[in-house]
C-alpha cells in the first residue's frame, strides 16, 4: 500500500509526487491519459509535432528545484533556451510590438508608440516588482486554508492596490491603446479577463523580467519526459491509462481511491491534481459539497474556454516569431463576450505558437509546425461545437492567410482542433474551462479551493484551481505548499506508532 497517492499527472501532480518522495513517502501516481503531463500532452501527425499544453516557460528555477531534490541537474535532462523577443504583438492596424530582451530593448519599442510611456513602463515595472515580492516570493508557496492567514495579508494587499484590476493597473501607467492591450493580456495566460482580474496578477510583468521567457528544446513534452525519467529513477510508481472514479473515505478521512475498473487501492494520503470543481462534484460524497465548498461550487466564475487549432505548413514562415499575439479589432468588448456572453463571437484574438522558429525538429524539412489558440466562452455558453468548431477553424485560417501567414489556405496540412468540449471530456475540466476557476480577487488565496482540502482529512489539492493559481509557476508552487502542510514520512510513521 503506497503511503501517498497522487491523482492526476499534470505538472502539479508530478511536482507533488517528487516532493513527497523527497520527504520519504512511498508514492504512486495515477493518470487517465496515455502519458504524463495532464494538459501538457504531445500530439504527432504526419511528421509534425505539437505541444498541446503550456508553451511559455517562466520561472525555470521551479523545475530546477525538482531535480535538485535528488541532487541532479535539470540541464542534464532537458535544455532550456531563452527567447528573444518573448512575444511579438501584431495589431489589427498592422503595427507590431516586440516585447522582451533587455529593458532598453523594451523601452525602445515603447518609444516608437508613445515617448511618454517610457517612464510609464518603468513605473509599471516598479509596481509589478512590489506586487511580485509579496504575491510570489512571500505567498505563492504558503497555505491559505486559514482565514487568519488571509486577514494578516489585507494591509499588504491594500497597500499594493490589489483591489484594482490588471487593466486599471496598466492604464494608470500607460497611455497608448496598443501598449495598454499588450501589457494587460497576461491574465489571459492564467484564465482571467484583464478587466476583472485582480492586479495581484500584475506580478507577471516582473516575473517575466526576472527570469525571461524560455523554451524547452524538444518542447514541453520533453520536460514531462525528463520528469518521468526522474520519477522512475526514484521509485515512484506510475500508473497510466487508469482513471480514478472516486475517493474512498472512512470516518471523514480519505482512505484510498477507486478506479473505473472497480479496483480499490488503500493509502494514508491523497493529493488531487484534478480540477477541484470536478473533484467535489463527481468524486466525493454529496455531503462534502456543503458549507464553504458548496458556496464556491455555486458562485464560482470559471475561466474562459479554449479553441486550439493544430496544423503544419508545407512551406516555412521564417519572419514569424516563436510566440505571436494576434490582436483583433475589439478588445474590451471581445473579452466581455468571451467571459460573460452566451454565444460564440464572430471575431477573435489569437495566440500563435511556431516552435520551429527555435526547434526545427517539430516539423519535416522545409515545413513549419504551428498551433493557434483562441479564447472562447466555456461550456456554460450555448455553443454547439460540433457545428461551430469547423466554422471557427476556417475563419481563423482565413484571417491568418490575410495577415501573418500569407498563403496559409493553400499550404496548411495535417490540421485538427480541440474545443472546450474536448477539455471537458479529455481532462475532466469543469465546464470545459481552460484554467479552472478564474483569477478574480474573490477567488484568490483563502477564497480559492484550499490546498488542505475542505472536507475529509488527509486530502490535499494542487493544480490550477487551488492556491496560488493557474499557469506553470502557479501549479508548480501549489506542490511546494504541501511541504508546509504534510509531515515527513518518518514523522508520519512515528505518529502512527
């Protein structure tokens, strides 16, 4: 019988398994997919490779820490390379903005839009650093299961004006409408609307500046493979293609898991990397959906959905950057329709990933590999994706053919797409949301699903839906929170004796 079982093999689950193993636990991890990684799956078709999940690597030290737990170096397993620019913004009026590199590079780009915003960006970065020092350095790996922890932080949060939104924060420092858009899109990377998301997430500006933006050679899938190799070398028991249907509870303590097959496995501790909203609704008895959890279930606002089109091209586009943000004509209004509407907007903004800009192995010679992501409403909206999916795909292909990828309609190949319905089916994402509950102030820290789960004892939560939130740094940090909540295995054994 394993001392601890991790349910879900996303980055949060993988990091939890490794941290528990380093503390002496006998660990098993179960995942319903064919390979580890959660949403960081890898798709291959006709010689083209695609990272299905996260493609932007920030705070690489969080990966380094996992290898260092066992006196190993991450660079001996997978190579991270810095990117420049970090992102290229393409605006509907044809203007472009390259973000990244040195501060001087960024200031020079800003000056081409509005000279007055040069100092404004410096001030924005200064405020972002202040938020970063509190929100990331001090609180990202600290548990918030006690309301007193939250109350103690109120003076810091008020001092940093974290009651304002990311859009308010950016607009207070920058005047140019293009730059306001460029520097307010970061919440979308973790599932939030910049016009609703607390400015705590303004720390992302400084997070990017502190460590830069990196890409793993071989893709995000190469990181998963490296971590799997590390896990196996340390004796972690990995079970793939096995879906956990329920958590077993005796006397209000988690006692094990039950698989879809009906098999039951006993354990002392369960760490869930499952979407918390799905976990409470489908994998625990109804009595655990009452109280605070019930309120969260009833009133939670979820992140947007994602439409992701994967494709190859039979020609190359060397002028296209590794990461491109393609901005549509509407901004505030489009985001309102995505987060609060009940239908699929006719227009869109896009994130375009071209990994072959850095790693040619993603495509056959003379070709490029791409995926394009469009934020869309989640499944709470009345959208028939069996009808709308192909239509949206064609609209996106047409738009890219007319702008960044001329001739795409004639050279696209090996294409397929995922919709919010696929996220619900494949990843058990509640409402098909791309990032679980949205990063609103009323859904952050203590207000988010707790790392020490509400309900049965010995159940712990990691991943996008719990503290500190979505995004690779967030889910990796959620595993660090466990070290402040769980005893070492030796301590556990001594207590049991």
